């Protein structure tokens, strides 16, 4: 199997630039794995495919305002994307693994200053945060370890919130709306992720209440989504691809809820998946193809494109049953 097997032509005009309003009004393509048949529905209909006692497991991670744009003392613009705290290196939590741009100019010892108001702030605007590159991240293009120092008596989290923005995917280029639309309605308060768990963006409080009323159970885990989720697999042989790592937490209550559903059965923990339409040649394409089959997924994507579904993070949804 080759990486090309997970490629398809994605028309640029189908890449959604804004979320559906309301969230659950988006389209839903239902793929039945047993016979490969497809149905065209709305996400608000998802409960018709769930039974009392079914358990939905969702990722409640929240996206950090992780995109920081500042200037070096020389005046050059520099962008920093926070990926994860490196508490193993710094118990105080001031050192982060980051992606930086332009990488070639942000070498060891480089300092970036972030002012209130961002790049458009006047020179007299106070510096809220300083970041110093202290090392390279081995095996990561553009990866740096950056030590941050808040200014003006702020905590580091306060400073990040003062200068940071939610990092929308690079293919969303024109969205100027509420950044909270890039968070799920059930997101936790603590912010750990560099990207949203976008399959969950379609749920509304009203839809969740209807699902609970029909007897559908709900459990939450945390998976810290990393920016590598947007990266394509560049190797021709997908088994040669080095997949990124992400931290996760599954509570004992979730483990117990999963076990309660199918005691004594063979391994069939997951029998349905709510997902989005994904970037060609990505590990996410491989994931959904493993859950269904590659052939079924490619047919479904061809149908979605022919029917002008809205694609990727702000786009429509897919249910694989």
C-alpha cells in the first residue's frame, strides 16, 4: 500500500472557511460499512443512528491561543506556535516546544518580543511576553524549545492570553468570526491543544440534550491535538512515516463505561465513528480507511465532492457505522 492510495483531488472552493450556523445544521454523509451504501442527512439527524445504551466518547480538549506573532529586537517579524509545555525540562512550565517561522532566522539565543495589540501595536506599546530560543527540537522541521518570560507582573498564562490567537488551520484563510466557534461546546476549561477535535464541532447543547433523553450515554477523554495533524505524509511508503505523539488521558470512569457496554465480548469497543472530511495523503485519511476500507472511503469522498459537501475542519460531517 502506498501513500498515493490515500490521495484525492480536493477542490479549493469546497474547503469551508466558516462554520455552519447552527453547528448541527451541517450536512452528514452516512457510510454503512456492511454494504458500502451512503446516505445524505443533516448532523441533527445523528440520533437516528444511535440506540439507547450506546456510548458516545468525545474529546473535550480545549484549544490554546497558541499562535503568537511578535518581533525580534531588530524589527523582523517572527511567528511562534505553541505545541506543548516541556515540564520534563522546566518544572515551572515556562519552556515550550514550538514551531517557529522563519525557522532559519530563529536560532539558538534568538529573542522575540510580543506586544499587546500584536504587530499593529505602536512601538510604545508594552512588551507583554518575551521568548528566547534555547534549543532545537530533534527531528522536527521548524521545531524549537523556547523559554518564555512574562512581563509587567503577569503570569505566563495571562501573558499568552494577552498576545495569543487561536491557531486556525492554514487552509482557513478568511475567517474573522468568533474564535469560540473553533472550540467544542463541551470543551474543558483548561487549554492544552494546538488544534481542535473538529468532529466534535457539530454538536450543540440542544442536540446533546436530545441524545441523553433518548438514552444515549456520554463519556469524555482528553487528547491534546497537535499541529502535526495537518501535515501530509511525505514518504511514498506510509509505514516509513514518523507519526507525531500526543498526550492523552482516559479516566477510570470512561474505562468502566466502555466495559459495561459489552462485558465478555470480543474486541469491538468502537463500532461507529463521527468524523470530518480530511486532507488528502494524511494519517487521518488512513485512520478512517482502516475503520472502514480504503475503497469505501474513496467512493464516499468522491460522492461528497460531487455533491459539493463542505470539506475539512469547518466543513460537513461523516458518520461511519
